C-alpha cells in the first residue's frame, strides 16, 4: 500500500506553511509516498523549488502542481493539474484572483470556478449546513473531475466530521480521497507553525487561541499511520488521482515575442542586418578581420540555439532609451560580446578586454544568455512603462524576489509572537554585533538580562534559528522582466505589486533559471543619472557635445589617473569605497585595463583566493612574472600570471585541463555554490588529471584548484568589470575637469553611492568648489550652478530641507519675483503655509529676509499681517534678537539639512577643548609609521567584510578630511557600545603607513556623543 499526498502547503503559503518545498519533498520520499502535490494558497510560488529538488536528487517521487483556494465564507477546494491545459487554467485563475486584490491578497470569483474545464477539483467540506448546497453546485459543474477530500486531523470533532463527509458522499454520489492538509514536513515543526500563525494574525501565541493548530497532525505522516486512519479505498484513490496527473514543469516551453521582426524576414536575418549596421558605425574604418571572425562565430551560435529574439528584445529597449535620451549601459556575461557592442547595448570596445564567448552562450548550457542593462535610476520607469505599452500587461511582468527572514526581522517577529515587549527587542538588537562570529547573538545579550537557561528564551533561540531564511512575502525584482509571445498568465501567475502600475510573476530569478525562461534585466543605476545631468550641464555651459563614448574613446588621460592613484575618488563610481581607496595608491591604475582590474580585485573572490598580494608584488616588480606554459600566458598575460576574473578561470580550465566550454561554465556555476553544496569538489579529479596530462606539475594543479575554491561565490566577471570601469573613468574625468558640474549633478541624483550630501559637499570644497547656502531668495528645489561676483558656485537646493514638500515649494518659487521676496510679509502673502515657513526658518533659508534663524522664527510668530485690515500695512519694526551661537547653528543645520556650511562639529569640539590630544586627518601624512596617535571624528561608515578575519573598518570624518580606522575583534568586543552606537568616536591607537595608504590601528574606542548629544548624523553601517 502506498499513498499520494494531494493537499500540502509549503512555506510559500506565507506565514502558514512551516516547511520548505525541499523539506517536504525529502520527507515524502523517505516516507515512501508515490507522489506529492504542492498546493500553496492561490499560488505556485513554491513548486519550482520542489521540482528542482526532485530533478537534482533524481528522486522517483512524482510532483503534482496545484493550489488551494478559499471562497468566503464557506467554500474551500484544491485544484490539481493533470495536463498542460489545466496548468494554464490554474495560472489564469490565480492571476485573475490576485489582480482583483491588493498585494498579498486574492479574491476568487465564482466565474473563475465556472470557467475551470481541465483541473481536477478536491473539495474540502467545512462541516456546516452550506456543504450540501456546495455539493450540488460542484457536482453540476465538475462531475467527473470532482473528489471529496477527506481529512483526519484528530481534533475533538473528528468523528462527527467523518460522518458528515460520508453522508455527503452517499447523498451526492461523490468519490472520496484521503488528504493530509499538510503544513509541516515533521511534527517537530508545530511550535514554528504556531509562531507563524501568530505573526500572520498580528498577535501572540498565547492570545491566538483556537486559531492555532490543536495538534501536530498536519504533517507528513507515515503510511502505516495513514492506514490506521483511512480506509484502504481512500488511500488507493489518492494514488489513482496522482496517476491522472501527467503535467511536468519541465515541459513548459518559452516562446519569444515575435513582433520585433519585420515582415518578410526571419529573426536571425533581422538581427544580422542590425549587427552589420552597427558594425559599420562602430568601426568606420572597416571591421577588423579578427572582429569579423568573432561576429560570425557569435551569430552562428545565436542562430543555432535560436536566441535572436533575445538580442532583438534587448536592442529594442536600448534603442528606445537612446531615442528618449536616457543614458544606459549594458553589462553581464553576454553584454560585452561583439554582437552587443555592434547593437549599441554596451559602449565597451571588445578590443579593450578579452571576450570569452563560451562565458555567455554555449550549446551545453542550453540557457538564454544573460544581459543586464542599467538605465538612469530617475528615468528607468519610462523604460518599464514602454515594455508594458509594447507587450501589454498580459505578456510582460516583473520577476519576483522572495523576501526572506533575516536575523533582525526574525528576532522582532518571533519575539513579539512569544510575548516579548517590542522595546525590549529593539534594545537587544542595539547591543548585538552580528559581525562578531566568536559569540552568538544570545551570548552577547547575557549581560543585558537575557538568560539562555530560561525556557522562554530557549524557545526564542530555537525558533529564530528555524525561521531564518523562511520566505516572508513576494516582492518585485529590481528590474527582471519576463516577456512572452502569448499570455504570460498561461506560463506563470501574475499578481499586483505594491507599487502602482507594476505587476509581478510568482517566480524569482532562480526559478526562471531552473525552467530556462527568458528574463530581461532592466536595472537602475544612480551614477548614470548623475553622469547624464553632468554632461548636460557641461555641454550647456561650455557649448560642447560631450558624450560618455567621447570620454572613453579620447584615450587614457594621465591627469585623471593621477587623481585616481591618489585615492581622490569620493563620489566616483565603484572606486569610492574605503577598500578601493586603500588599494588605489598600491595598484596605481594608469590605463583603462588597470581600472578593470582595480574594480575586480577588491572583491572577496580574489582576496580569498590569495591573488591580490601576488598581483601587487608582480606589478611593483618585487616578484618575477612567470607562466607555466605558453598557453596559459595567453590566458593570464594581461593580469601578470594571476587569475583575477571568472572568465580567466573558465579559460584556464579549458586550456590547461581540457574542459569543454560547457563544462567550464558548469565549473563557474559550481563556484557560485560550493560552500553550500560542495559541488565544486566533483570537478577536482578532472581538473587535476587534465592538468597533469598536459604537463603541469601536481603542485601547480593543486594551487589552481585552491585559487578556484578561493573564488567561492565571489569571483567577478571581466565583462562586468569592464562596463563598470567605463563609468568609473567617465565619472573621474568629469570630477577632474568639471568638479562644479560633477558635484551639482551628484547631489541632484542622491540617494546613491557611499556618501551623504554632507560628505560630498565637504569633498567638493576640497576640490575648490564654492558652496552657497540654502536661500529662499536664490535656491531652486534642486541644487544648481549660480554665477556670483566671485565666479561660479554651487547653490544648495531647497530639497535638502527636511520635511519640505516639493509640490508646495515649487508653487511658492513660481511666485518669487526676479529680485526676490521683499520681506517675510510678502513671502507669507504668497501662500506659503506656516509649517513650510517654519521649516525654512529652521534651515536658515530665510536669513536674507530676517538676519538669522531666531529672528526668522520670531517674525513668523507675528500673525498681524495675515489679517485683512493690515494686509497692506507697512512692515513692522522688530526688536533685534541676538544671533544664535555657532554650535546652535551647526546643530540645527545638521538637524534640518543634514550638513552645515559653517563650522564642522569636530572643529567646535576642538575649540571647546574636548579633543586636545587628537590629531587632525590632514596631519596624519606627516607623522611617522607606528607612532601612537589619537584621532576623532563623525562615524560615516562601518564595514566588516567576510574576508577581513573579524576586522571592522571604520571611517571617521573631521573638519580636515577622512581617517581610516582598523578595529580588531577583541577591541570591538571590549568597547562594544562605543563600537556599535557612537556617532562621534575618539580612537587611541597606532599609525600604520604602507606607501601612501595610512590607517589607524585602534587600541581603544571612546564615544564622544555626550559632547554633542543633539547632533543628528547617520553612518552607513555594514552595507
């Protein structure tokens, strides 16, 4: 006797199911089930995970696709898919139900059920008088596809329920089957299921009452137990129903949209024509022979694998962006192919990098190539809406992203469900350093009232461990679009996103890859917005026609690279982080390819693979550059014999070990998951044997394999790095030659990058840019360039004023006279609301009308001029008020604007005598190596990379610049509060110098927050 479970909800029935699809599949297989149906509520979001598990483990378990539906108040049923037509029908019903409701909800309609022609229907009687009415209706509409699904959950009313179901079966001639109504793979998951229920209901487990499952029977139960609970006929019927279900997710066939191809042409012919036209534009002097060979090779394989529609789809999107003057840049494993260069998808000349064709498309992979296109982040929505207009809502939707529980959300939700006070949970979170692997989170809390021996605390520890990684809800992918030839809802359900005018499918990018479905990534990049605005400003003021391509094609500018080598890279793309700034003076990039390496080498992969130091030693001439063979010199020659990029690892496996292109790409994929699955180890024998057979030593073969392991899941592709390097160089070029326009554009494109408006303003000043304050007489909403008697300057915009409405401010500015407002009275009479005026006064934006903040606020209290009788009266003469002190101005600047153009907070502390022993950032380069020092500054960044061996890097900002502090784990643990929470930090330590790179190795951390308790600043912590 065997059994097929036909009613099973995974944890993709969010906050209801307590086991993953993989756990359910594994346990069903161990229990000897014949089949398992994943039937999440109005969803197929979890079924691909189950399909992948069965396929990867080659399990004999049959997977059935289905879904649970509820039609309030008293109808519940499960629809199962026996065939492809039934699956399309199920997806349509889910889509219709989801689209009628807000995100995360659904509304089933009776007409959805009436239109159901192919799905098998399992009816779940509710035990009430309405069941007889529904029985008649269901028999009338479904007849031979209808089964009564009988449950045995061993509740207090179980006997009555069984009698009720049997009576319905006899009265209406229904066929019955056994179902488990499964929510868990094992009974041990019941506490977690209770917690999930409480979270879903917004209550505690203690108060949830009868909403909780009364026992653990809703798990996958042994067949021997099911035989005791159900008649043999009911178990046999489950297997009979399973045998009717032939549909397999692997049979889904994707069809590309065809309207991009003109009549009378095939897709490959049209693509060939576009590529030829693009090649003529890219190579006006004639296409070089080697480039033409690459084009022919790529086009032949694109034709063979039937991918022309994919490239045509991407080309259409970038051509639209170009027509709308939207800046974009393609990247990804396929984007830097010669075909993409000719189509205008990328601006990276393939002659500048080493393109590996097998990296992005191969026969063995049999998957669509991967192209990401970044657009200006403030205009990407135009591209998204173009897709919706072109293909319609029925054929285009965003992929989903599964939002899963992480530690902080786990502690909050589980803690509340167990009855812990929210304030207590937040206090605990503030005391936990998640980057400290030497102590678990609960061990760190033992000094704050957490007793791990207390049963309730033990429950919290256990349940947080179980729920972490659980899906919480579906969100929209950052830009992964799925576009189909026919209705998308016949391929995968579509539902509403939380953002208006957006729809998403129920699968994420991993699910799409599993099924081989096309995804087009339409991504947003803030730097593109900044570069576009900067180019417009430069072209307007300098009367030029500067473009990104023009900058990149003008050759390597030594002056720009000198600025980069000095780590003067605040605000630049990709090379602005603290780690990059530390590497720049050591690597000293002097050309475009150096920049490509620079971007890729400051990654965990090369660091863990011990590739950074050998490369730097060879580049500095401290170690000879050597190659074990001529073949490997061709692979590693551009990186001095050290593998830096993923493409090099793939080439190395092909050249040195005899891997085919597809096998090498499988190696790359295994690199992405070896820490979790150990898949990389299976390639070791072939790699070692292949290298030994080709004359390489055992030592070198082992070294290469260890470097591949070091790459782990962090190896960086050369194609990505080349695309990033182009933007990095362009941003550096503009910062060097047009700093005023560059910083104006950067500030108008926030939020983006590593730096706040305050840090960018300070760096702009260091570059010689004059910054003018926010002013109601001169400022626009955005930051702008202003010409003064002393020259051109950057005028800060009113958008900096916290809480100010753009709409009301725009209306007010439209009424501003050319000469400015004559007085505060005139300003008030222009319709400005009291709240807006008070915000402007607090921000210092009314100084030219009143003198200072205090006077502005005092005059705003006078309501006399708002009365009709006095509306045209002369200005009131106000008694002069004393101006605020410098410290009050600075504190209010930070509170209202997030920055100050007056004194820096550290300068004020220094003047007040709090920092007598602290060195300024500008003084550190003059100090000797290993000298004891003390520094202080605003904490702007805390970074703790996984490769740093427990080290945290903190960036401090004082009135003269930035200080890089290295904090070892023991110091972070000892001075934990100052380490985690300080806004102003004083560090005593030792100066460490390596060439031009200077750090302070922390010996003691001390919070200085008490000196300026009202200072409102925020750090970028552990991003």
